């Protein structure tokens, strides 16, 4: 079990980035599990302006994704959404966000940052901008749904070294799959389905009011 933060120690801030196109119950489940497992004081959801690894991806406008996040997070006082990457524009490099986030959200520069990411990101992690500096600054929380976690670690060890690989391994969090994805949600809305599982009702109302993803009002 993770040790409880000592009084006066830096606050533990979770950074959860992604497209959130749209946000759904799977995202909220991951945030809740990560917060409980690692004793996070706060979780900040950061919608990306543009994934540098998916240059052809065209998500809904940032203002809509941010608004939907804020609706989904209502009632969770320790959760919030930040427009830091949307305001910056261009490719959303995580190291840039990590460096700017504490000041942007009113936290101390020495706050402990925990980066939530899916295990599918691990193979490309060494190619992330300033990956070593990133892993030195944050504690990753790596969400595993299935597969062999140790097998994914060995390539990282070869490229990043033993110390950083162990840091990644310390953040492993295995969660059962949640039967919802943003791709499936968008497809269901485009088909005109009225009931879309896994999407908060406030978010569905927003989607239909703004006719996002081909949804009808």
C-alpha cells in the first residue's frame, strides 16, 4: 500500500491527459481508482489540443471537450479540468504541460505530480519529447487492463535504464476493462441511438444540444 502523505509534505496532483472525445465512465473509473491507490489530493483532467502521435486525428472543438469534462466532473471537488493545452495550441507535449501545470492550477512548484496513462502508451514512451526529464519529474500511473506487464517493461529498461524503468513499474495499476470507449460512443450517437451507456446524462444533453458527433437534438 502507498504511504499516506505526511503533514506539510507536497500535495499529490494527478495529471490525466487525453482527447476526452467525449469523456465517459471509463475515464472517471480510471481517475477514481488512481486517486484511491496513490492517495492523490487532486486530479486535473487536461484535454489535448492535438496529439503529436495522432496528427490526422480531428476531435471535437476544444471548447466542447472542455465543457463536457466540466459537466462530468461536477460533484467531485478534488477533480477539475484545465485548458492549459488548448490555450497553448499546437502539438500537446506532456513535458511542456508538466512544467507549466503547477503554477497554472495554483499549486507549489515542488508538488508531487502523478501522470496517468494507459499501458498502450508504453512502447512509444521513450520517443516522447524529453522523456527522461518527464519521468524524472513525474511518477507515472500506468493503467493495465490485460496482457503481460513485465513484457512491456523490458524494452523500456533497455532504452531508459533500470532506475526509470523501476519508476514506471512502481506505478502499475491493473484495472478490469470498462465496456465503453469514445469511439463506440461517437458511433452510437451517429447512429441516432438515444440511450448511450457510460456517458453521464449531463454530457449527453450537451452533445445533443450542440449536435456533436452527428447526434440529433
